[in-house]
C-alpha cells in the first residue's frame, strides 16, 4: 500500500498533538473514520481477549447527552463525533474461538500454543477476579486503544481531547448500557477538525521524570 504523503509520522503525531476543546462542525469523512477505527482496534490487549469496545456517538442527541454527562464541557457537543471507550471485565468468559481461529489461520499461533494459551488466559483472569482487579485490567486495555486513536487521528490532521471528567452512569445511559455492570467507561474522545490553535505548554525535563532501575535514581537512558 502506498504511503499517503499527507499523513504525519508517528513521532510527528506525538509531538504536534494537542488537546482541543473547540471544534468545527465539519463531519469526519466515512473513509477517514473507518481507517481511524481500524487503527484503534490494532491496539494490544491483555491475552488478546480484546475486551475493549468503541461506541461512535455522532447524533445530536447523543452528543448533547455526553456534554451533560461531562458537566457541560463543550467538546462532546461541538465535535462531530465522540468515541466512547468501553471496557468489559467479563469478556474472557465468552467464546473466544474466533480469536484463536484467526491466529491459527494467520500462522501467528499453532494448535499447541492455542490450547495452552486458552487455559492460561482463564487462569489469569480468575486470579484477577480473586484479587478484585478485573475492571482495572480491562480499563487499562481500553485506555491503550484510546491512545492509539489519539495518535492515529493526529496523523490524519484530526483533533482530539481525552476526557476523564464525567459521570459514568450518565455516560452509560447515553450509549444504552446503563444496566450492564460488566461494562465500564474508560474514556471519552471527541474527534473532529479543530476550531482553535493550542500552543504546547511544555514538559518537565526528562531527567526529572525518567529514572533508571529505581524510582528517583538519575539516569533515564541515553539521549
């Protein structure tokens, strides 16, 4: 496939992405949205269970509901669409044969590996359940996928703003999962064309944030 020269590289997307609060009403073209979602779903997940889902909210009523769920913040209302990242803490109990079949067909895994891997997956999840960590692990996977979406969007010239300030039950109600205790809201991500320009506020020196071997130990790798 030919590389689109207009796309930013990964380092460019990382360095130029800013969190945008105000958006133009221009819709995201279907082809661009499709590619964005495909790239988002390429994100890794624990044991490849893929217990993270995305709800694309683009209708006016849904966007208004998300704005109310975020305490009146403008981005979900102004952006032409918001991606709601949903994490399932029970997906591992479902039939995962399609995941294993795909890995077998692609040659990524063999039958022996699938047999051992499937048992180990259940054992691992049961251990998480005993320790009360199922939700935490599922949400982590969903947040990884959201990060992929942010960078993919930036590479296409689209703006985003990761949102973590919302009422979970109101968000769940807006996307029709208010009765699902196994599903959790991980992040809201408005997507669209920016209606503002934001300057990079800067980051602390790497030496203050990155350590070697132990927290607080100077080093942080070669420059």
